[in-house]
C-alpha cells in the first residue's frame, strides 16, 4: 500500500491552501492533510508552468525546513521548484529550499537560516501536471529538522527522548 498515515508535527497540517489550478477531484487541501498517498494529493491542471500552492499558516511561524512528497507512485516527481515566504508585501525565495532537475519523490529542504513568515508558497516551474502528496513545514521548536527517512510518528502523546551521559563509564569493570 502507498498510504502513510502519521501524526504530523509540521505547522502546515490542515492549514488553508490556495492553488493556481486543480485537476479533477485532487483537492488542494490534500497537500497538507497528513496523508502521503497517490489517493490523497493535489494535482495541478495539465498546463504550462508555473504552478503554485500557497499555505496560510494563520500567523507567524519560525521555520527551519520542509519535506516535499510529490509524484505518482515512485515516479513523476516535481523536477524544478522552490519554496517562497511571504514578506508582508511580496514573495521571497527561501535560501536552501529549491530543487532543479530533481527525480526523487521525497525531498528534504534544509533552509539556510530559520525564517519567520505567515505564508509559504511552492512555486513549481514544471510544465504539465504537478503532483503534491504532502508539503510539511517544520518549526524551530523541533530543534532541527526531522529526517526524511524517519519512521512515521504514531498517533498519541509526543515521544520523549531520554539522553544519558556515559562519559567516564568503564565497560571493562563489572557493575553492582
């Protein structure tokens, strides 16, 4: 099955979305619904680019990275795209958030510096259909960007990591 359900920690989950076009029943809201699947994606009209998908975050958020899941099955990835942030008066490219000649359906975009914005736009220059299964945006509250290949986060309470300092621990001596 191509469906991955997860409890998304991204700030784009279920936020309002506007798009430049839509083909059929592949609704714009699918791009931020928390489901990575061919059956739950936004599909642009089959026209010349650019194609855009804008997420309204509902207020300022400080972001550090994004995960972009595109394509159909394991192919048809978005090849040429960039993320842009709203400056209050226009759109600005987010440094570190662009792909050119891409063939991967799952892409992690690490922003050069954290940025604070209220809206983020995917600007894809590809011609034809643009297929977005999920756009996840991550805030600086996570202390970094989750790995793209990390396992889905199960529903329920947040996971708490426990770190133990083992400096000075001598594994050669028996312990009581």
